[in-house]
C-alpha cells in the first residue's frame, strides 16, 4: 500500500512539474484526441520543404501543388503549415504535444531543397527530370529517401541522420557528422567531394573523381574507378572501394 501511495506522489509531482514548466515557459500542453483527420491546405509556389517534430512527408512530382496533412483533429488547428518565400514549412509551435501521427502528402512540380530535423522523414517520388541543383540538410535522426536527378547535389547529414538516395548527377558534395549514414550507392555521379567525421558511414557511386576527408572512425566506400585526389584519413577512418 505504501508503494502505491509513493508512486501516486511521484506521478503527482511529475504532473505538477510539467504544469509549472508549461506556465513558466508560456507553452501549452496538448494531447492528441486519437481522432484522425486529413486537411487540405491551399498553398502553392514553393520549391523547398522544411519538416520538423517527427513529420512523415511523402513528396510526389506533379504539375499542380497540393498539400494534405493528417493528424489528430485537435492537433491540426495548432500545426504550423505555411509557405515562407519558396519554402513549405511543416511543424509544431513551441509547447508540449502528444500525437501518434504527423503525416503530410505534398505534390509539387520541382523540388530544390529538403530540410528534415527532429526525427522527420521525407520521401521523394517521381522526380525523374534533371534539374540544375538539389540540396538536403538532415539532422537529429531525420531521414530522406527517394530519387533525384540534378547537375549539382549537396547532402549534409548530422546527429544520426540518414540519406538513401538514387538517381544521377554530375557533382556530389557530401558532408556527414555525428554518426550519420549516406546510402548513396544508387546515386550515380561523376565527381564526389566528401567530408565524414564522428563515426559516420557512406557509400557513393562515382565514375570520374573522388576527393575525401574522413576522421573520427568514419568510413567512406566507393563504387566505380575514380581518380583519387584528396585523401585525408585520420583517427581510424578509411576510404576504400566497396
């Protein structure tokens, strides 16, 4: 009986602490209702996507813009789904939120940049036409996957982020830190400039030239027979054929 009383006191203190934190910070605690609803947003004119707070985003190529978001009906009213310049942002405002589902289906003609953080996952589908440039920045356990074709491709990963990309390009600039992973064996490019650190891993598919820096126990594997230019390796790292 004393154990139950003690446990109840702990729960009470925890709830009170969360309430005080919310009051002090001005944040609002909101728990999802469990009733899922999909809402369409009248947004257009964007070329980039920024996803945070664990959003799962499916991006499809299409001639017309469309943004559909699914979550708890009482969470939908609080979501930050907006276009700033040419960037579609998907996230939550400051506060304490509990929801089991934050999903978006986005259709757009062309995508030039993806920024995913806080465990968000973005997948690309149907972008088969070559464009001049594509950039992605993924952090905090986020992921990006799918197909892209661009002359210049820039991939930046940190904090356990992962990229699984296929397609083609001329030049790939790759920066990975903090245990990130670049599964890029199906992304065929002509040249690669890679910088890996902090136990990161990557596989690239390169035909002409490879410049690489690897430190802190990182490993870069390459497919193809490129000319090796810069090869700075330290701290138990390696640059080797796959």
